[in-house]
C-alpha cells in the first residue's frame, strides 16, 4: 500500500502545488487526517519535490471530498477503503468530482456555512466580489442573510475556484445555468410522470396502505442515485458527441 513518502509522477496531470498544510486548509481537514488517510491508502502519495517536500494536486482535493461524502453516508473507514479500491486508478479530478456528485445524491444536502475568511481559506486565495458572484452563479455557494456568511458545497468548491481563471463572462455562466435548470427540470418531470404511470400505478389502489406507501418511498430512495447516474452518463456521452461533431471535422462518429 502506498505511503506519503513514495514518489509518483503523472505527466498528464496538473502540476501539484499544495503542501500538506495547504491541502488540509483547502479540504477543511487536519494534517494528521491527511497523513492517516495516506497510510491507509485512501489518498495517492504526493509528488516529492525539492528538499523532499510532498506536493499535492486537485485529484487529492477531489478524493478528500469523496471520502467526506462517503463518511456522511455512514460508511466506516474500512468500507470506504474497499469502495475506493474498486475505482479505476487513473480517475481524474473531474471524474472524482462527478463520482462525488453521484454519491451526494444518496444523502441530504451537506452544504456548510462559512465566513468570508473561511471561504477564502478553503479556496486558497483571496476572493473579490466578482469572484463570489461567479461562484454563486455556478451554484458553488449561496449567500445568506449575513453579508459575509455563505453556504458552500465543499466538494465542488475547488473546481469552481479553478473556473474563476477561465475567461468566461458571468452572463455566459448564468445563461448556461438557465439551460441546465430548464432541461433538468423537464427531465425530472418526465421521469416522475413515467414513474407514476408505470411504477406507482400498481400501488394506487392501496395508496392508503401504510406498508405500500413505505415500500414506494423505499423504492424511490433507491432509484434516485441510479437515475442521477444515468442522467450524468447520458449527458457526458451527448456532450462528447456534440464537441466531436463541432470540432473534429463536423462528424459525431469515431
């Protein structure tokens, strides 16, 4: 099992730039926790740089966010270890973020409240009012009644912060958000209608039966992560096809 002192290189990955202290601050955990996870093999080892200083990257942040979600879901460390062992070893930070989003669909909202100072510490940088506006537009955070208090989604915060450096206008982000909301709501309506017509129907005559209602609630809860995963998978494939058609000779094949 890998330990924190192992040297790893990945020429295709973003250059790791965080010390263990910076990683802990960004992830909202202690250095001791990171070292413990490393010894258990829950985190890949850092890249060892000059003076034998370990450097961590976005994939470590994404994996820590996934571990946090699994803990919220009630999994023990041993169960989390088995869970992570089943994941492909070459999963990118983006793949891990999507996986974390799927896991998050199993449990209630896990957003955290944070002050402006805490938000910037987790982000690893100072944030302007414009930055906060962009993060809010991406649903990474929500404003509260208190001017400098926010509700943040820790699992996608670091991805949102990275997007701050991408030259996309706020209006474009808001327009993309509108498109996503409209189509996701339409998909949710159609899936709910299908579920009600094809699945709930057999129980309709017994809808006052407590056992039947409980059975349907249980079925709905188990279906939710499967539906979310199906939607994410379908969207990923559709997006790849659209990008291929637009930028690879106008053909969606291949």
